[in-house]
C-alpha cells in the first residue's frame, strides 16, 4: 500500500509538470473539439469476482458469505474505447472468468465449475470533469452502464451434468459500474474498476431457478467484479480549453485603457513643462533636477491583476529612479485599485500588490529598498474613466 501511495504521489508530480496552462483566459466547461483519432485508450486488467447463481435462491445454500472461497473466481479483461468529450465516452469491454456454481447444501463440496466470457458496450460519464470542469488530473471517477452477451461453458462431470441444461451458448447481460482512473503520466494510467453484471438464469450453464421465488432479480445470475489494470492512451491526449472571448476582449480593452491613461499622463507632463518654459527663464542645472524630481510617473494594471499591463510605463519610472539615486532622495510608491469593481478588502490587497510590484522594479533599477516608502490606498475613484485608477504612482518624497 505504501508503494502504491508513493506511485500516485509521483504520478501527481509528473502530471502537474506536464500540464501546460494556456496564457489566455479559458472557459471552464468548454473545450476545443479533437479529431476522431484523439483520446483513444486500451486497458487490460486482472479480475476478482464473487458469483451468485440463480439456482441457489430458495435453497439451503451452504456458502452465504459473499467472500467465501466457493463464490470467488479469477478472471481477466480487455477494453478499447474513446472519450468523445471530457465527460462522455464509450468502450467495448471483453472479459473471461473461471467460476464455480453455488448450489444447494448437498453440492457444498461438489459445486460444478464453469468457464465463461463477456462482451459488452459501455457508455461512460466522467463525473470529475462533469462537475469540476476539464483540466488534467491525477484521479478521475467515471460511471458507466451497458448491455452485452455472456457466453458460457458448463461443467463436465457426469454427476454434475443432471443440473446443467446448456453446455455451450450465451445469454444477454447488463452491467453497471464505477471506474477510477489514476494517471501515472500523460500516456499511461492505472484503473480500479468495480462493476455488477447481471445475466439470464443459464449464464453459468445451468438454468435452474427456485420454484418458490420467481422475482426478476432472483431469477438471474450475478457477478460482482473487481478489476485492477493498466491502460495506455493513444493519439492526442486531452483537450484544449476553449478561449474565453469576452474575457480576452476585456483584457485587451483594459490594456488599451492603460495605454491611453499613460498617454494622458505624458501629455499632461508635456503641457506642464511647456508652461514652465514659457513662464520662466532657463533655470540653473540644479533647479532643473529639482523641478524634474518633483514629478511623478504612473504604472497601470489590468483588472484584478498585479502584473504591469505595459512595460513602457517603466520608462518614466526609470527617469525618476535615476534622479532619486543621484540626489539620494527617497521615493514613495502609492498603489490604487478602482472602487467600482471588487470588495474593499480585495481592492486593498490589489493596491498593496501593485505597489510592491513597482517596488521590485525600482530595486532592479538600483534603488535601495530602504529608500522606498510604500502606501496602499485601496479602491478609489479619483480618475475618469475608472479604469485609470488601477495603477501605482512613483514620486519623489
């Protein structure tokens, strides 16, 4: 068990490492359709079965324990299938088992053996993706049901033959089950499959039914099956999440607004400098530095983000950083969020994060962290349009 848990932990690391998140917003419950040859799989497993025959009902059956040796049988299975979507799939499963009929008391030590095979078509529903949205995971849970045929070969001794009405043949069967899939890598996985299979009364080669009880469920042969196996994925594996067009357009609009805001700041600064030149004589060199250092620069961000929307905003920040370093002045970085979106607590966190992002850029520019003061204003509505409030401002103290 310890080795199995370690294997699953390793599988989680490798699966997470191989999964590449797209660099654009996506829709949780929509994916891009794959080709016909994508997402096929082949699984093989070893089975442990508990068999319940129709002829034991209404009789003094010695072996009532579902896990007793008389009910146990071993088997193997092989299935081929395809996931058409992250939620819906289909597989064709074939199985073989070697079982023992569970008869009345007098047969306790002489129960006939039988060999049988099953073949069924099983639609599947991935519950994990249905309720959690598609993404690469280590563990997926699916349910399935289906119909098929149950072929048998009856017992062979003369003493047992009186209870066997059909030696070679087949009957219809139904199956339901739960499939647990543990992904080891993108290509290989482990399956733990639990199912219940129900066939006609003669599925084990004996069509005897208790005369005292003819209810449908008790006039059938049943097998509870536990299968542990290994599978391989064929073709392209997985799906690409569908892009969230509305979110992408909103992001692009926010970036455009940030650029417009930066342009507006630059035009305002240009107008201020023109007015300074028009109204004053050319100041001395030290005066120029003092006047320039008193200005500020804004860095803009997208909605609900602490990542700088445009690195071009850092050009003016670098100019201020150089002046501050030359004069040994302190800088103040003030973070903002727009108050029209998000809660007060979220906006406070955003304003702090945006300010810290700019602080890190200043440190990269050579400014001593001790010479930077950080202020977080939270959500504000100082500028119009309100998108402009998603920013951080650098100024000389």
